């Protein structure tokens, strides 16, 4: 029993350590109520909302409260950590949760996964079940006041079962360095395919989607808007042009701002914040060229913008659910929403120290306060419904991207260099060059191999060609969800997702080597 409890102890330490040693500010009584929030949010967001919520509670309820933050990683890591913690509690017969009150920040997909049941069967045959996220009661009229009709371009803004509620809106685009672009002779990018040209080779920062739910959502947006095959043409070329593959979505804007790379895929507020930070620093230093446009730029590709809510949710077993509900009410209020997008303002609405550059989710704020926003952006105007909706696409992003790119970046880049240095490679037919765009049969075959999709075995000796997006749901259920576990397609003790990744890697490796050998011939 002691050994089986070790995972729970370890997980509790990971969640608790970040705030246990935080020394309370002198003016806050030692017995103040403490709200524990697990979050991937950055220090600026945590600082502004802590200050504002603590002041709001003192004014409205005449009560001292303190927000304690637990920041064990990105949203994907937090999801895995929480699922492990709650699963271990069930296995050991312990009450699930109890270590934190709220989960705040990340994409709606991660919160949807955490809303699903966790079920374990004990050795004596007892079935136990829980969910990481607990529902919160909201009147329909209150939800309408915040969310309007409750969606943006077909994307729901809160969970139908009331297990999570959007607090801000995120889009996904390109951050770029205007000083670096002339060095590689490219204009400012406006679309995803602009980053696929050979001039960007070794000048893009990419992020491992397996480590970042937000980057996975960005990649999914490309696939949903451009289609499964064309989307992977773009992602493969972006990976081939990458200088590095970061483990965090914050790394791209930082490398771009430092001039280490020219562009990166990123969340809108990371890009806008970095643009503002570098511009403000240049103005303070009195540097020439610190004009209104600035050295760092950010763009949402027109017509391809997917907007995703950034949710908050009550954790099952929350120590103080009443205080957690107060926090949710505050974040969704006009006062709380103004912190996201208003300029720094010592009096009245807005942040006190950091301009967060995030898009509020409260619909009425755009009607009454848009002129006060730092960014004059109405997400309901730029959000675009996806052209190729396919919910199964997302599950393939991490294993396929790793097999195609992260597991063998040198081979990928060498194959891409072989293609782009071919004498027949066209430079005047647009940024995204495919096999159908070239006349030379040798080069066309190289590009076909480069863009080849995996072919995976199915039951009864069949083969499933992932070139056809119509089979994705079937293959997801069979391979990634273990539906074909009894068909002998992988060793019984193996993880089918890992075996799928190895299969993708092996097929891609063979294609890359054939391209390289053909170029040498």
C-alpha cells in the first residue's frame, strides 16, 4: 500500500511546492483564505489577476484572500499530471483531488479531455470513477450576458455540462522579426505557406506539439483550414525549415525577438506581447527605428484564423469551492475582462503593471470598450469557420509530427535541401511548391516521396493509406485508441501510439534516404 501511494505523494509535491514557500505579503493576515490555482499562465497574467482579485474580494466581501499558484508545466503536462493524480487516488481508495481549487489556462481541447470520466477497477473487482473537472452552476441568463450565443465561428465558448468556462480568446499566427527578414530576402509573412519557401531554411522556430496543447491547436487549425494533405505539406516544410524544435510555446517568440530565427508559429498574445516588449525597450533606450510598427510583428493569417477559448474549471475535491466560484465570477466580470486588453491604468479598469494583449471573451466588452483596447481586434470579425472539419485529425498530430520531423530532423532537412537545390526547382510559382507544380520527372518524384503519407496495417492483412482523410476516425479508433489490440498489429505489451510513431518514422526515413540518394546520383 505504501509503494502504491508513492505516485500520489510525488504528484502532490509537484502541485504544492510552487506555492508552499511563497511568503505572504505583510498586509495580508496569516489566516487569509487561500485559493490554489493550477495554471500554465505566465507571471504577468498571474500577477495582474492575483492583485485584482484580492482587492476585489476585500472591497466586495471585506475579506482578505490570497491566490497561490501552482505552475508545474504547460497545459498538456498539467493534464497528464492531474489524470495521474486522480487515477492514483481511485486506485488507492483515497478521495480524489483536494490539493487545488481551480485549473486555469490552456486550450479547450485539454479541458474537454479532463471533463471525461476516469474509471479504474480494483483487484477485488470494484469499479471506481471520477472526473478531474467538476461542474459549476450558472444561470442561463448569466451565461448569455457573458457569452452571447455561446460560440464563435462554430466553436463553443463554454462546456455544455458546465465543467469549464472560457475566460479569454486565443488565435494562432506568425510572429516575425522585421530586422532579420531582409537578411534572408523575404517579405513579411501573411500566410502559412509564406514560411515554406527555401529562404527560411534554418530560420524558423518550431515547437513539439506533444509538449504543447496550444501548438497542437495551431497545427490543427492549419490542417482544418487547408485540408489534411495540403496542411501536412505546409507542416512538413515548416519543420524542414526549422532551426530548432522547442518544448514550450513561449520559446518561439523569444528566439524571434533575439534574432536567432526569423519567424515562428505562436499564440497571438505571445506574439503581440513580444512585439510590445521589444518596442517599449527600444523607445526607452532611445534607439533609432523604434517606430510605431516596431522590430517584431505578428499576423493572423487572413481567412484561416481559428479562435479557441482559454478556460477555467473547478477541480473535483477543491478545498474551497466557494472562493473558486468567486474567482470565476471575477474573471468573467467587466472588471476582470478589462485586465486582458486595456492599457496599464493606475485608476479604473485595466491592468496595473503589464499590458497582457489578450482578447476578452465577454461579448459586450467589444460593443462598449473596443476603443480602449490596446489591440483594435474583434475576434468575432476575424474568426473563420473551418473548411475541412474532421475531429480525428488532432489525434494524429503529435505522433505523426514526431515521426516525420522530431525523430529525424537531419534527414528531413537534408532531403528538403536536396529538393530545393535541384536545378529544376521552380522559384516563380508561389511559395508552396508541390509535385504537380514541377515539370522535371525526377524532381516531381522527389517531392512526391517527401510528401508521402503513412500506410499502416489494418486487421486481416489490410492496409490503411492515411492519404485519405476519410479513414482517420477508423485508424484513430483502431491504432491510437487500441481498438485493434487483438488483431496482432503490435506486440501485446507495447504502446500502440508509440508503435504508430515508429512506423511513421520508418516510412518517412526510407523516403528521405531515397530523395538524398537520388540527388547524389
